[in-house]
C-alpha cells in the first residue's frame, strides 16, 4: 500500500495542497483555496472522481483546510481510507536554524516565528498553515520542509556579504538562498540521469521566481537568491541584482519611502517592469510581433542567466551539466538557447533540434559531442517535500 503525504503550501491568502504518494511521486489529488479572508473566495479540487470548482466565503486558513478535507471526502480519495502518514509543509525561511526537514512541534513554531523579520510575507502564512494542520490532523506527524535548507551547505565566502560584521552576527544579514526544494529535486534527478551521485551542476530554476545554483557533488555551494528572493536573476516581477545605491538615489530624488522602493523592486520590476508582462508566454508573443521592449526584456533576462552560468562555472571548476527547470526553463527553447549561446568554448553545446522538441519528460538537449550535458528536468517540489517528510518521520527518535 502506498504511503501518502498531504503537502501543504500556505500563502497569506491562499492554501495549496496535494496528496502525494511519497514513493512514486503521483499526486492522487490536489487543490487550491484562494482569496481567503476576502468577500468571495474560490476552491478548486481535483481528485480521482473528478474536479470541483466552487466560489464561497472562506474566512480563515482553518476554513480553507476544512474545505479541502470535505473535498477529499466527495471527490476522493477519502483520507481515512488511505495510508496517510504525515503532513508536509513548505516553509520559506529557515534562516541558519534549519538545514534539514524538521518535525513540527512548539519549539519549531517558535523558531520559525523568530525568523518572520527575514520573510515577513511568507513565514507568518506558513506558521498559520502548520498551526491549522496540527489542529485538524492531531494524530499525524507534521514536518516542515524549508526552501532555504538545501543551501545551508554554502561555504562562508559564498554566503557572506561584505558589510560590517555585526550585521551578520546580530541581524542575520547573509545569503540564505531559496527554491531549495526544487534545486534539490532536480539535482537528484540529474545525478540519476548522469549515472553518478557526485555531480557538479549549474541548476537554473526559471519560473515566475528565478534562481541559479552551483551544485558540487550534489550539495549547494552558491546560489543567486540572497537574504531574500530579490537578488540574482531577472524574474517575472523582481529586478534581481542591481546597484544597492539605487535605493538611496530614489529616496533622495523622489522622496520615496523605503517600503515603496522595496515593493517596486519586488512586484513592478523584472520582465513586468521592462515589458509590461510578467508571463513569459505573453512576452514571447510580443517579441514575435516585433515589440522592442519585449525583446530587450528577453535579452536582459537571458544575459543575466549567462553571466551566472559563467560565474558558477568558475566557482565549480568543472561542470557535468547545466540543468533547466520550472515553467520557463522547462518550456521555452528560445530562452534556453539564448542563455547558453556562445558558450561552446566552455564545452556547452545545445542541439537545436533536441532543444526545440517539446516534451514533459526529463531529457538532454546537448549534442552528443558536448562535454557538458544540458538537461531539461521538470521540477516536482511536492514530491520532494513528500519524500523529505517521510525521511524525517522515519529518522525521528522512537517515543519512550
Ligand atoms: P512559479 O511556480 O514560480 O509561479 P512556474 O514554474 O509555474 O512559476 O513558471 C511560470 C512561468 O513559466 C511564467 O512566466 C509562464 O509564462 C512560464 N511558462 C509556463 N509554460 C510555458 C510555456 N509553455 N512556454 C513558455 N513559458 C511558459
């Protein structure tokens, strides 16, 4: 019989969930509750007996999870008829405190609450999700899987910012990195595809949020997101890297408060700021229609990726594979080709026909002669959370 994990990703006004077979990765059911706390919310649930969509008032995350439990009863699978072994929670920021998936208890909740200043949008919602799930599933172990955990192996020279030392020691100002669950999943899959466990990779997670990670021997040794997810690559609405003096300049010239600048860099910048679209498909359509702003946004996006590939190649010394994942990385041949164009002297040779062929399977898109493999690997963060959840509950100390 399969062991299932209920994977929960709680946002500030949403709750995503899926019921994942930890061995096979199959999602037996999945759903999303949106606009929690607003005048009208929505709930979608897909299960073995079909899909339901409803519009209703959902006052709280507790009501959202209740609605999910009812949907499991109606659309299946009934939670009391399967082997549901645990609840796995996606938690965005684990700071320096969490390098592993960790059982949820009062101590963990207190530590995650202490980290709220580092992730003011995400950690409070993740805390709510864990508290609610503990109330509604008191009989099940709950495990927190942190987006930052995979990057806790970064060496000091990669995670240290060149700022006064007390900023780090007293305020936790350092690189943490994010998307760790995705980078861990695709790194494992890449190692399997290459037939080796000790692989050196540059992993490019290109979705709405984008990040690059240098992986040495399966472990993260550098990553482009920083203390927050704003640093690094150009993203759907985030600027990525920029001169930190721009904050002070805007504040002096326009009198903008820091919160307004922070908001603009997180929500009005990136592809959206440059071209008006944060959706890559719309950007591609505009680019094809000759829109120069869309072309510039695409060029800036791909050039930034290329710079990180070069930087991480230098950091690693040898690279076995470049790996593309997430919505853009898995589906956009033009972005992949442009990001790696001209890197033949680094041993990176993309095969145009393999790159252009669409598929939802893990695949190589490099030529047979390419010393560095170029791989496209669909990410599966829910499966990774389910697997890590099961490994955490199997390794917990026995109750006495
Ligand atoms: P996230 O999980 O960060 O919200 P995703 O990994 O789902 O993001 O990626 C979303 C991005 O992927 C969007 O910019 C979307 O336009 C892009 N995307 C999704 N499908 C395709 C496709 N077939 N071709 C090009 N881009 C795509």
